[in-house]
């Protein structure tokens, strides 16, 4: 009897565990950021888009595939694009997309990893097609926003059977290839050097013109000053001669005596001045016997 009771308890425990396991595999939770597809032997049986607790047949009869409701990002590897004017661009772009029809998405793409594989060439081809139809300047100008809309619409047209919607397409970078960038950098450097040399040459020319003008002005100023000095000196000499002439006219002897005294003072300076002249020289005529009488006259 005791053995029978133990076996009953064990059987009841196993049954309870099985029931709990079945109940746990029969329930699933859908998060607010998710949507789910109930699969039975790989075939979709139900699409669940409402968040909360839901029921299904226990495993292994049915299982659940969760899909993201949020906007997903598709990164495009950097690609080289030839613009309409034959200029090359290296474009780094990405797209944002979301699942709008879970059933069609599952039937066409199965999961998000395969979706990225299928959508990457679609994004790349539309980037090359749209940007390739524009000039280099247009790609880098304010028209880029319209080009992004055209790429997005082109992707939606190609992926309309995938149960998705491409929300937005953006370009992170649109740069020249490295070799082109190096060549442009060298050309810009050469252009700047050329402009610097032109500025230096212009500055040197202006400097020479300023120096020449300054030298010319200085020469004119010095010549004018010299002319004015000569005029003033001539006027002074004329006035001096006039005064001398007037004085000489009043008393020629006194004037001659005064001039001789000035000559003596100018020529006999210092303590050791020696003058060698003939004794009867006119220069010493006021040192002779008649000098006093001459001076008195």
C-alpha cells in the first residue's frame, strides 16, 4: 500500500511537470517593440501585432518568430560613383526601414539578416543610378535632400513585394577618391603658392613705386630747399654788399681800416701764428708810420 502511494505521488508530480511545460510552451509574450508570426512546421498560421500574452499550440507543434517593429538601419559599404560630369565620388550611405507586413516579409525574406542581404544591392544600385545622373556640384549642393528622396522612392518601388517600407536614405560622406583628393590638394597647394607669389610680386612692385616716389619727392624737396637757400643767401649777400657799399660811401678810409682789422683778427689767431709777407705789403699798411694818421682820417 505504501509503495502504491509513492508511485502515485511520483506519477502526479511528473504529470504536473508535463502540464506546466506544455502550458509554458503554449504561451508567449509579444513586446511593444515586436510583432510575431506563429509558425507550424515552418508555415505561418497567425500574425500577432498586439503586445501582451498570447497562446498557441505547444512546442513542437507550433513555434514563434519575433520580428522588430522599430525602424531598422541598413548600412551600405562605401561605393565609388561616377557623376554625370565624369567625376568620381566615394559615397557612404545608409537607409532606415521597417517591417509593415510581417507575413509578406516572412514569405519574401524570412528574417532581418536575409533582408539586409537583399536590400543592400538595391540601395547600392539606386545610389549609383540617382547620383550618377547628377553633376558633382549638385551632389554636394542643397539638392542632395531631393536626391535622397529619389533614392528612397526607388528602393520602395523595387522592394514593394517584401512587406517593408524604406523610411529614409542618408549620405554620411560623399568624398573624392584618395588619389583624386591628393591631386586636388597638390593643385590647391600650387594655386596658393602661385597666388602668394603674385601677391609678393605685386607688393614688391608697389614697394618699388613707393620708394621711387619717395626718392623723387625727396629730390624735389631738397632741390626746392637748396633753391630757396640760394635765394635767401643771395638776398643776404646783396643786403650785405648794400650795407658795405653804403658804409664805404660814407667814409672809405674808415671802412678800409675796419675791413683790415677784421682781416688781422681772422688771420692772426692763436699764440703761435706766423705770417710771412713782404715788409711793404699792402696787408700791413696800418702797421707802418702812416697808420695812425690813416686811421684818424
